[in-house]
């Protein structure tokens, strides 16, 4: 068979392969359906017997409602439970979040330490994308590399980057560079951003009304993501840096540990209130609950930001694995 | 008729489990897990519901009530709302970890098919 014929056969096989993946093979759908239906039926029987909307509130809920005002001077029982009565549970949850953030950071981290989430990979991009002649990459790797090169084509030898997206004159032919959004979106986000940021902080400070550190942190992440989406990564690169975010996150965690531990020191019980309670319906009225809530804002906002930007900035690491690279000389390892 | 909500949560859970068991695409498996998480949110919030109740907020009680009366009156269960808050945060964290693992698997094996990822097989 001629070389062209072989190539032809290969492309046919690959096309068949692609079709097969598009048809999406499944694992034993009937067994899965049977198992899922069985478990759903068992759960359905179970939920038929649990208390419904006319049942009296459980004692623990009544207790929380009862002590919210006299003991914590909080008019928001949910916050009183989150940061007060069940503070230890929230404490554990915070560190579960921290553990998840650390796992994401470890999994997405490139081999060399980086100072920013974006852009730094470009410095070593030439070396990274070069095929090592001594190793001779296999066809799949060559294909993946060429695909990556195609994707990055615009970025590496495009036009000069501009300082701010606002400097790009209106009417520049689309698609605009993937740096920033159109002037309409940018203007809208400029208007909305301060309102959103203040609303997020309000949720935390006015903790005696619905709110608290968790929703506040999520709103702050939304603010960061809006800036990123509208103005591009260059605009946020001064704030969104791994070292800054990670230190802030750990400072928040330390603040939470201190808040809860000082209860043990001053009041004899972990997560007890050791701060004086201000008057009802003032920002300081929750005592230690408000401090906990504010630290939780730092923790959640920076933790989620670290996760999101670590995932956005994840790049392909072309350095060969230790096991694989050893056969073909030193394989560009450790130089 | 809050039972409908309970059953909807169970149906969501079953759907998520079915996706988890039968799909081979890793992204879809993560989506199935998220469905199962979402079913717990629905279940917890439905469990907190009480017929004709108000929100468990003592800030501005309805006219003719004091905060103290409200605390002993007909309100939704704040403890279960707290559980839901906890579940949401943990759900986000777990999904993020799964997705980052999926990205690394895709880069390493150049596939998202769970059956092709078989480096650990004998």
C-alpha cells in the first residue's frame, strides 16, 4: 500500500473514532437506570414518612430562635446559627473549603512557581512548545502541540498589546482581541461595579439582617470576575496574584482560628462569644459572630477567586514525566 | 404539598446518580454529581418550609407582632437553612476540585472518556 493510502486509512479510522465519541458510549445504561431507580424508590419511600409542612419546628430551631436576641443581640437567627450556635460546624466547613482550595492549587500548579496567574507562561513559551528532537514526540502529542499552537496563534504574534481596552478605537473590525469586551459592556460594568461591591460589603456589615460572610464573599468574587471579563486580565493582574490571594486567604483562616480560640481562653468554651455585644440592630450587635462573618468574607472571596483563576490560568505543561523522559536522553528535564 | 418538593429532590438525585453511573464523559460525570448536590439543596430548603410561615428574621416583624412572638410563632426552620448554606459552599469547593482533576486528566490522556483513562489498570 502506498504511503498516501495508509494516511487515507488512518484519517478514515480517525473519523470513525470521532463519530464513535460523538455518539457518546455509555456504561450499561439499563443496569444504571435500574440501580438509580431503585435508590430513588427507596429514598421516595423514606421521604414520604418524614415531617411535612404542618409539623412543629424542631426543638433546636426553637432554641436558636429563642436565644438569638437575648444572648447574641442578633435579629437574624440564621446568622446566629451559622456563626454562633453551630459555629464549630462552620469552623470545620471553612477548613474544608481551605482544603479544597489547596487541592485545586496543587493540582493546577505548573512545575515552576509563577508570580501571576496569566501571562508568565508566555515568557518560556518558545522553549515549551519546541519539540525535543532527541525524543521525537508521538503523533498524538504532535497533533496536540500543533492544535495548541493554532489556538495561541493570535496571542503570540498578534499586534501590539495596548495598555487599556479603552484605547482601541471604536469600529475596529471584529472579533476584537479576547482581552476585553465591547465599550457597551465596559461602561455598564463601570456603573454597576461600585454598587455591587458596596452591596457585597453591606451584606456582611449589616449581619443582623439577612446576609453574612458567605453570600458577601460570593458577591465579591462576582465583582472580580466582572472586572476580568470586561477589562481583561491585564487590569486585574496587580490584585489577582497568587502570593497576595493565598496570603490573604491564610490570614482569613488565622483570623477565624483566633476568633474561635479566644472564646476558649476568655469564656471557657470554643467559639463562645468574648466580645461585648453592642445595641440591637447595629453592625456590631452580634459580637464574635460579626467578626467571624467578616473573616469568612475574606476566606470565601479569596478562596473562590484562587480556585477560579487557578482553573482559568491552567496551562499545559509540556515537560515530559520523569518515567517517560528517561529513555530519550535527559529529555529537557531539569535544565 | 411539600411532598412534591421532596419527591422532586429524590428524582433529581436519581437523575444525577443515573448520569454518574452510565456516562463515560468525565465532565458529564461531574455534572451528575452537581445534580445530586442540587437535590440536597432543594431537599433541605423544602424541609425547612412550614405552611403559612414567614422567614426566620426577627428584624421587622409583621404588623401586630413583636420579635419575641415571632420567635415562638410560625417561621421556617433556620437550622436547615444553615445546613443548606453549608452544603452550597462545600458543593462549590468539591466541584472545583473535580473540574481541576478533569482538566489535568484531559491534558495527560488527551481524552475525557473515563474508559480510556486506564493507567491504573493492572
